[in-house]
């Protein structure tokens, strides 16, 4: 993974580097070992001193890739469930799936936004959302928000604090999760308030879709 990082950082001035950023972020949505965070932060740190790549284009590529990767994971979960492959059946992943399922029922907005900042967490949450038939339109809307927030945050810490956070990834994750929790709570409150203003007929529960 360090070799991948070094290669991408060395190629920061090439126009095709944004394609690599997009690809890393897509794959990272369902395969955690791909280092999308370090790639985006590292390239943003280069942009702060070398003016390449363009930070706006970098954020756009990262957000688009993150959104697509999260939704691919959702579709994989919807089609295969959470038991299909051996790595899914490992104790650690099964605990993550059970936790994600319980949290999706209680605070889905907060969970999906927070999970984008946790590599294994976002895979577990997105797969579980698909496997449990979490409403797809709502999932798409939340992943648009989470991808934009994650990409903007990653580019920002690279531009302004890149050298510091390159050596302190845990601190960056903690700050990101705190921000995501706050935003997720606001989204949940807004959704609850909106539901409270709906007519009674609109509040009736919708039967779950057939598997």
C-alpha cells in the first residue's frame, strides 16, 4: 500500500491522477485495504505547495468515487446478503454486520454519515443496508451527503493540516467522526421534525419490500 501511495503522489502533476483517485475511492467503498483517505490527503498536501492537482477537481473525483463505491457495496449486500463469502463470515465482520443492522434501525442518518470515515465500518454499514433492504432513495441521498462531506474534509486537512495529519491519521479520523456525528444528529432531527409535520395518512408505515 505504501508503494501505491508513493506512486500516486509522484504522479500528482499528471492529469490522469484524478482517474486513479476516483478508482481508489470506488474500490475502497467495498474493499477497505485500498488507501483512499491517505491518497486524497496526500495529494491535497502536494496541492498546497505545488498547486497540482487542482483541489476542487480532487474533491470532486474523491466524492464521485466514494458515492459510487458506497452504492456498489449497497447493491452487493442487496444481492448477496452478509454470509456469501468467507471473509463475511469471520467473527469480526459478523459482529460489525449485527451492530450495523441494529444501528440502522435506530439512527440511519448518523450511522451512514459516520461510517464513511471508518474503512471497515462503511463496508459493513453499506452491505448491511443493502441486505436489510434499507430504502434505496434515502440511502442514495445520505451517501451523496456523506461523500461530499468526506471528500471536502479529506482535501481540507490535506491543504491546511496535511503534513501534521499524515503522521497522525487517528487524530484526523477522530475529528472527522465527531463532525459526522454532529451532522448526522442534525439530519435525523430534521427528518423527525419533517415527519411530525406530515398528514396522518403520510405517516402510515410502508410494508417492507419482498426479498
